[in-house]
């Protein structure tokens, strides 16, 4: 699973995923899934070099009370995070 350009490490309460030069690889995103008693849609995280930031996508789902959640649209962008946090730091 792992190659020299991708790493997954665990430290304390955090998993770290490193994508090394994703433009040169087939896999250009990370899918984060939660397996627990609390359900949650997956997150798909990728870096947009054109926009210079992180793009977070999720499937758009709908629960019609039948007990089955249906995907309405796949991987809809739900957030964009700039590459650098330029927020003012209190002195």
C-alpha cells in the first residue's frame, strides 16, 4: 500500500497523511471515512494548485425516511481552505 512518496503515521491522537508530489501520481486525493456508531459522510480532500489551497468535497446525500441514504450528487465542494493561514496573530 505504501510507497516512498506516501506516508501515513499515527502520533498521539492524530493520523498524518503525506501526499508527496500528487500531480505526478494517479492518486491525487485522500478520502477520510468514519466507522463508528455515529454515521458521517466521507470527506475527500485534495489540493488545488490552480486555486492554491485545499478543496474539501462530500457526496450530497438524501434520506427519504426509508432507512437508506441515497447519493444525490457525488463529491460536491463544501469548503476551500487557502494554502497559507494569513490570519493576524495576537502579539
